[in-house]
C-alpha cells in the first residue's frame, strides 16, 4: 500500500507563518500534512501524485467575513468560495446569525440587508430551523456535510430579537429588562463555551428589516444603548474572544466607544475588529481617522483590527435599489416604499425631487457614496443607447439636472436600469498602504450576500495579485510570504482557531495555484447558479489559477473543478471552535 494518500511535488511551499518559501514536496495522509520535504519524494510513495512545478502550495485561505448563514443549510458545499481556495469561512457577521431567534425573525433581519430574496430564505428557515440555542445550532451544523470549515460569531440582532421579540427589540423607547439582559448573557456565554468566536454587533442604521411586522426599521442591534453592548462584551473579554462591530458612518466620532472597550489598562484587552477601513471617494479624511484610531488604541494596550478589502469597492445597482441610498433622507424615503406605483409617484413629485437634489448636492456630511452620478456607468437598460454612458453625460445631452435624469430613468425602467460605481479603494497607492497596515486584517468579502451586487468571492486572489504586481514592478509592499500569512496564519492566530498553517502534523487544508493566472482581470464578474435557490448571482470566475483545493486532506477542487462529493458527503469541513490553534491550546 502507498505510504501517502496524496503527494504534491516540487511546488513553491508557503507554510502560512511568513517564513521564507522554498521548493518542496508535500505529502498528505489521513487528513494531515505527513511530510514536507525539500528533497523529492518518490512518486510511488503516494496513491495519487500532483505535479506542482511552477505553482504555489499555500494553506487554505480564511474568509473572515461572509453571510452564508442561510445558504449553508441547503448548499453546505459553499463552492463559490471553495473554488477560489477558501477552506475556512466565518458566519454570523454584522449581528446577523440565525441561531437564537425564530425562523421568521431570523429571515427578516437578514434578507433585506444582504439582498437575498425573502421568498427564498424564509421557506428554508421554516423547514430547517429546529434549534433555538447555540449548542443546538452546533449539533445541526455537525450533521451537515460542510464544504469548508466553519467558524461563527453570535449576532447581537439575532440575540436581541430572540429574547425581546422583534418589535420590542426595534423600539427606541424600550430597553431590555434585567431578566432579558441575563437571558442574553446566558445565551452568549453558552455560545462562547461552545467555541463561538465572540459577538458581532451593528450600529449602522441604514441596514433595514424585511417582512411586514417591522418593515424598514433598522436592525435590532442599532437600538441597543452602548451600556448593553459593553455589558455583553464583559463576557467576550473574559473568554478572550472577539467583538466584531460596524460603526455608524453618520457619527464617526462614536468610534471611540469601541476604542474604550478594546483598551487593556488594568484588564485584558478586548479583541475588536471593525467594518471597514476604506479609501472612500466621498469621505477621504476618514482614512486618516481610521488609521489614527487603530494606532492610538493599540498603543494604549488595545487589540484592535480594521477589516480591509484589498480591491476597489465596486457596487452594482438595479434602479434605485442600492443600500447606500439609505444614508440620506430622500433615498431612504424611496426605499421604504415596497409598492412600485407608490414609489414611482414619489419619484415624480417635484417637492421630493428638490429634497433629493439638496441631499445629492451636500458634499460635507460623512457619507459612503460620493454622490456623483457622473461617476456611475449604465451597464444595462431597455434603451440600448444609454448603455456604457454615465448619468451625467445623458443628463447633459438632455439639458436637465442629473438627479432628474436618474429619477426619470428609474420611473421609466425600474430595476431594468442597471448601473455600477466604485465608491472606495480606487487609488492604488493608498490601497497598498491599507493592506500593509499591521492594525488591519484582510477581510470583508461579504461572500454569500448581494445576489445582484458584488460579493468578493476571490478576495484572497485579489490580495495576492496586488502584492505580486507590486513586486514585479519593483515597488514591493510586502513579500509574497507575508501576503500568504496575512490571508491565513495571521488571521487564524488572532482569532484563535485551528487553521492557516500547513506544517507537518497540521490539518491538510491547502491550495495549489498557478501564479501566472493572477495576471488576468480579477475584477471581472460573471453570473453563476446559486445552488438550491433557483437564482443566478454575480460571481467571479478566474480560470487558470486555483488548480487543487484540499480540505481536511480530502480533494475538494481538482484541475479547477469542484468535486461532486463536496457538500454531499461528510469528511471535508467541520466547525472549528475558538481557542484552538494548530498544535494545541491557544
């Protein structure tokens, strides 16, 4: 019998620690890295051999910001991420786990925010949700044939809705009673004891609720007083876990609430990661504020990390349905209306249009969108003459204000008017500084969300391309070894999970990729099937890069093809509890 299950020969081996890479053979047996050898190993020693000459062998990538919470229940392969080399995915971000609240609440706090249709998610949860506690959810997850490994936060909106009820949890006049606070603490502690990473919260008020009962209210987490979050964080701190948060962009100075929580004077620092550090076109000064915040916090014995997306942040929109319109009153008014006839009547109203033009012209307030329709390109429209042009060009030709032009087109074509704009990370030199910041983690793919918008499924590949191109141009921002570490070992160590390393004895989660393929356009988009949802969604397809992916020593992707067993048979991914790292306890 062969000594090894698999042998990967003569690839450039990155162990995930940032140590120098070298040409090596890597052997896998019984789900573990059995041998790493700079000397060639005999081909006959393995049941199957892969030639990796000219390729890279890296640890499987860790995606620490996804919204696969509903999808994994019916399509546990999560193949859209695995095909790009992701072997560990984090769910429960942005306060939006699906663990404690009932099935309709879990659906309604998730579907509008993440733009996954309610009519798809609600029936799934109604059929599948048989759990009410973190331990019960874990028992269900353990029975699923997971594709990648899974790690999870407990979401504050989920927690709050489960204890208070959705309508009470979204009422500014109601604070939780002492018994309700104790109930939330008990569920959070159960989650921490079971290995959850910590607590995710949300303060950004333009993430809204779906359904009929609390339509267009902000997420439950945004109604909590800070003292409620601080009290829950006492448990997170005690267990040495992580608080993931999202500040309200309209009140940037409230970020110091998070700073105070993270500080480690006379107590253990609270690991804190915030969404997100970007080079915003509309608020360039915020980049400097975020840098100062993280450096100041960590200088004062905090443990603070921004999430950084290593690519331009491009947003796709259908008509007026785009989340950043929630950040100003006129946009919010339109999005609050479900009925298309009512919405069109509003959009045609001259008083409403005056308000929209006023908000559009306001350039000084904190904002995510740059409020420039001249920087927005039409990519689909029943009037083909408009495709490829920006709204300002069309408005100039017609001699009208660009806001009036935009609203006219929305009334005429509704969601058949499709357009995109890049709102952040548009300056390469600034982006390179962001990804090099030691106070950041490379994250924020949003995989699993935004069916017709862009989730960045190939985020790890975009990071590697950015670093490789800088090296090729003799303007390096970091070594390739450091880039791989930032995508693997660094995140695993900070979170305290068993991932991100492929040294001898480690679990065999690894990727074989062809670096020559990184030369292609990784920002291009395609439509792909959302398995078991009956939908097409916007995805990435990058042929010629990821050749093989192994999860727990099993072949998940071979010659770029997702294997049919992934998500169908057990033995690939598993839930990874926090406070476990490669080689033993954290």
